[in-house]
C-alpha cells in the first residue's frame, strides 16, 4: 500500500536532505536576485530625446541618491553627489527627478552605456545599474536658406529679403518653431524676413518636437556684409596742406619765380649772342707811320 504524499512514512533520510537542499537553494536564489542590477533597457533612444533613469520603486526609506557614469561608482565619474551637487561627470544636461531619478536631456550617442546609482536607505546602502542606448542620427532637421549660407553664415544688406526653410524627417509629424539667439521667435516651416533690419540680425535655429523626441538644427547666423576694418585712411601731408590766403600767396610766389627764371634765361641768351659782335667791332687801329725827310 502506498503512503499518502503528505505522509512521509516512505521518505528516506537521503530524500529528505535533497528536498531541504532544493528549498534552501530556491530561497537563496530569490534573495540574491533582489540585489542584482536592473536589466539593461532594450529600447533605443534617438539623439535629442530625453532619457529617464528611475530608482527602484519597491524601495522605501531612501535617504539620498548619487549617480555615476559606468557600471561602478568611481568618484571621477560622479554625476550627482548624495547632496545633489554636480560632480566631474556632470555635463549640464542632467537633472534629478522625483525620488532621486536621473533625467538626461538632449542625449547623444556618447551617452550610451551604463549608469550606476548608489542608494542610501534606512536599511543600508544599495547599488543599482541602469543602461541606455542612443541611436546616432544625422541631419534630422535641416535649414535651407536664401541667400545661400556659407559655413553657417548668411550675409545680406539691410532692407533685403532673407528666407529660412526648415526640413525634418521626424515621425510622427513634429511641431516646428524657431529661435533667435536662443529665444523663441516664430512657428512653422518657414521664417520669412521681408526687409532685413538691425533687429533681425542674429543666430537662428529650427526646433522639431513631437510626442516622442525633440531635435534641433544646426544654427544659421544672419549678419551684414563684412567691411575691411584693417585698412586705414591715407592722411594728407600736413606740410602740403594749405588753403585760403596761404594758397593764393603760394601760387603768386610760384608764378613770380617762374617769370624771374624765364627773364634770367632770356637775359643770359641775349648776352651770349651780343658778346661776339662787340668783340668784332672793337678793332685796334695802329698809329700812322711818319714819312722820312730827305
């Protein structure tokens, strides 16, 4: 006759030890799994999106959190200290969210990798690891310009028209808006400046934002044509700079000098021509010779 399963009359000591070992292994495995790092996220983010790295929701009594880049809590990779102060790994795009979660805005491909959070709780210290993967994207938002931009710069004179057109490949269709020097200045796919004024000069960018992500174009700067400021005006010689009565006196003196010079040259020529004739006319007449008397 078989014994009931709950009766244990047919279990040998070896069988009992095997059951006890299996139970202990199962309990240890369950306990250890609660301390393992969080599994890496399989979702890919695109550049420009917002990454949110939460802390475990099943923890209570969290006193402080500190975040690090990488899978270990190295001091040189600290993003935020337990006091919430920025560390060496802070780039200016990170903020602390609710319950000490980490928020990274405008992520790039270089942000891909592991992030470690050290949690100080009422029951002690605990370490968790999160991971994000950012897919590199290029030219999701472009700006076409008239006149054509050269190295990101449009040069145009005042009162002329400038047209900026924003193109994007984001899906679902995003909302497009423009910024000038970092401040919002318009909506839509076109920025049309009919008559360029001083107020329109600056650096423009097109922002494309939908329910999933946000991307920005490369900036375009509108400026006036450059003038060569290195060339210095030629100043007149102060010695030769005359006007008014001084100029008239100088002209009269110059004319008199020319007349005197011409007069002197004429007198010299006349003298040189009359000198030979005078010499020819001056002939020595010998004295008359006396006759001899017989």
